[in-house]
């Protein structure tokens, strides 16, 4: 008995020693040759050899089949210095430059984005990301022209609209706007107040702004360049009954706003400039008011509802709510583009911050050379999980593009719902993360991050609105939560879950039982880095949040009603939505690691994936501890391993950011150049020093 106790005590001591050596290696990287022979086994376990990354192979895997078209975008603008946006430029000059950039690119580069928007959405969004890297205002202006104005004509109209408008939209002879948002209504599209009343005598619709709250606001392309607008309004039909009118719900109409030859504002259309903005000042946002503007009946975008010459309304969909859902379902491309483009912004900011952190040196051990600021654990903690997240979001948004392309090809009803929810969730989650990360990157680069030439200010200001347009992020997350609850209800009513949400069935049946006290204490590295453990942990949290919020909603609805119950549980619902999106992101990252064609890329991606997973688990460790899903010793092990993985990712950080393959003339930050020895030379030249 004493012998067993003694052996147990020795094992305990050995375990403590091992953990302490590992802890030391989180901060230091001593050469193995300097360790004593007795320490070699422990050190070799804790301080593995650096992963060797083949940058070109990893880049090929990352950029995929659209690498060539993105390079064509970069090459075009690099060859046209007069179209590059200067650091200091006025609002009006920026707007005119942005229009010249768009027209020059579309008419001279040989790339016609609008055609790809219809035929190959993945390629279109890759072009949009590359263009946004050149100038975010240009990316948004292109999105307004092709995704919003052009997309609404193609997706909400019919053949007659495509035949009439496609070429003009494609070659920008018909620059247009997307007039949905009003001064008083944005996210609540069903509450829009602009009206389109049918006049059967003249076979026309009359577009009216009934009050100041109904003025169309923040309409891109409206203030200066737009000649047409897709206007969302309530379709009103006159009737012969006591009511006198019939409201058919929100529909979209093509409304000319300027003369094609003179560019003068048309009668009844009032256009004003929304003025200087926090960012994106190359986009001419305007406000539109309509005073009895008449348009032909054919200008109704009639895919989901039509009006005959005698004023009869017909639709293949039985209700206003069904037609409204179908209309919005066709407009998810904007959210897909924003999510994808936001990842592009995150990549650029991470590239600049990581390269500068490798370049800049300070302090260091006494009487020894300075070290790079990325050697400091605090800098690793700021930037390495962010670098891992950029990779995670890259693969998640590629998955979204694939689902969106499949939806456009098949028009599968279930897939439309899935893409609508996934695009809402990823747009909200990724843009919020990128917005926070831009500030962290600026701070991580100290005073030089504050210099406008190093771009964090313009990136942060231009990207900030991504959190609001195409759906406010808080509203979009509620849509995700609502869809999860719908799936949850169908599950318990005997329905089937779609593939996208199928994990809920497994996790809720298996993981919501009492946590296994043995598994809760496993702290081995192999276990913590096991994709199954990571994904199970993410999904357990989502399943538990879903079950608990369903119980809370049922309870509160008895006294507060459905709306009151929803509002009472709103923060819970937002956390549920974010948890689900994180689960989807991790799943797609794991898939990407396993699908990587070569071992060096797979090893690098595995490091980043493990860091992404464990960092997220640690950030919400209180949730897991509160339900005993993770015991105290395991929580500590997760924290230690996430710090160690930050250190490991740091050793290949240069290769990982280089693999994004974004040229220096696109990142355009002296402190973020790939050849770091040239960074100070470029920076000092900008300040006026001669080389």
C-alpha cells in the first residue's frame, strides 16, 4: 500500500515538473542542445521543432480557382497609377475618382463583373474582394452597381427587364441605386412607407413619399452618379369596395431619377447629398424624395407579383409574407459579399500588424540584442488568435459562397432558408470581429499604427459601416436565433433537420445529459487538439443555449406575450446565434485542414485551427465551468495550451500572412511590406527623406 502511494506521489511530482517545463516553453525557446540530458525528453515534447510551411502551396490552396482573376484586378490598378487613390483627397474628388476607377476597370480590364454575378457568383465575389483591397469605396460602389441595383433587376424582375437593362448595367451606361432604406425605417423593411399606387387609366404607377420619415436615405450612387433607382414601396391598388384601396405589400420598382442625356434630376424627383461620412467618402450617398413620380407599369419588378392592365394582381405566392420572404431571399448576395469582403479587410490589417511586429524590435534580455515585439507573449496574445481567425473566416466564407452558388443554380427552397440564415450570421459575426480587430491592430503597431499612410485609420473608418448596412448585425443575429428555434421546434414535432443544422440532433441527444466526470478532467494535449473534442465542445454550448432559451421563452411568453418574452431573452438569443456561427466556422476550418493536399500546409493549418478553437473555448470558459463540462485542471490546461499555440503560430506567422498573397502595392502600408528590410526606406521616403 505504501509502495502504491509512493508511486502515485512520484507520478504527481513528475506531472508537475512536466507542466512547469511546458509553461516555461510558452515564453522561451531555448535550443535543445543547451538542455541537460535529463531534460531532453520533456523539452522535446514541449518545444517541438518549428513547422515548415511551403508558402506557395498554402497560398495556392487558400486562393483556389479564383487566384488568377484577383491577380488581374491587382495588375490592372497597378498599371494605372492615375487611378490609385491618394492618401489625402477631398470627398468630391474621391467620388469622381471612384467613378473613373469603376468605369476604367469595367471597360478596359477585360473583366465584366456583372456577367460573373449571374454566371459564376464565386468569381464575382473574388473580384469584389480584390477591388475592395484597392479602395474600399470602389468595392462598395461596384457592389451598389452590380449586386444591389443590377442584382435587384435580375433577381426580382423577369426576362423583359433583363433584356432591357442588362447591357446598360453591365457597361455602366445605366448607373443605378438601390433605394430601400428610409429615414425612419431600415431593418424593418415591411414597415417602409413609400407608396406606389397603380393608375389604371394611364397604366402607370405613381411613386410618392408621404412624409419626411419615408425619404429614402443613405442611397449609394444617388447623390451624384445614379440615373436609375430600384425603389422599394408598398404596392397600392384601387378597389371598388368600401376600403377603396388594397395594400399588396412591399414590391420593387425601377424609377428613373436623372435624364440620360443631360443628367438633370427628373420632374418629381428630389435628390440631396447625405454629406461627408466617417468613411467610404468615395461613395456618393444621397437622399431621395418622390412627388407623384409616374413610371410605366412594366417598371414593376414582377417576378413574385404582377399587375395586369386592368389592375388585377396575380402572384404564384399566396400571401404578402410569402412574397416578402421570397423578395428578401433573392437579395442575400449583398450579405454574402460583405462577409467575404470583411475577411479581405481582416487579412490586410493582420498582414500589416504581423509584419510590423516582426520588424520592430525593442528591449530584450539584459546585455543582449533587442527582440521583435512579436516575441512578447502579450503581442502574440493580441495577434495570433486574430491571424488564426482570418484563416477560419476565409474557409467559412468560401463555404458560404459555395452554398450561395448552389442556391442560385437550384433555387431549392430549403437551401434558400439555410443560405439566408448562414449569410446573416456570418456577415454579422465576421464584420463585428473585423471591426474590433482593426482597433487592436492599430494599437499593436503603436505610434506608427496611427500614421494614415499605414492605413489602419482608413481601413477602420471604411469598414465600420459593414456592421450596419445590408442588415444591422444585432437584427441579423436575431434572425439566426429565430431560425434555430424554428429548427428546434420542428425536431421535437417529428420533423427533419437540414444538413446545415443536423448536428443539433446529435448533440442534443448525446451531449445534454450529465457531463462525463472523467472526460471533463482529461487534459492531455492530444485530447485537447482532437477536432472531435473541439467541435463537440462548441456544439454542446450551442445546444445547451438553444434548449435553455427555448425553456425561457416558453416561460416568459405566458406573462409577457411572444414579443415581450423575446425582448426579455434577447441577449441570450444573440449569444446563441454567435455560438452557432462559431460552430459552423470551426467545422469548416476542420474540413479545410483535412482537405489540405500537402502535409506542410496541413500542419500549419492545424496549428491555426487548434488555436482558433481553444482560444474561443477559453474565452467562454465560465460557461463550461458552470455546468461542469470542463473541470478546473482541464480549464487550466486549455489556457496553457492556447498560449503555447499562440507561440507556435508566431514562429510561422510570416509564412502564414505571406500565404494570403496580397501584393505590397495593394496593402500599401510601409510598415507592412513583405520585404521588411525595405519598410523603413519606404516610410522615410514618404516623410520626405532622400534614399
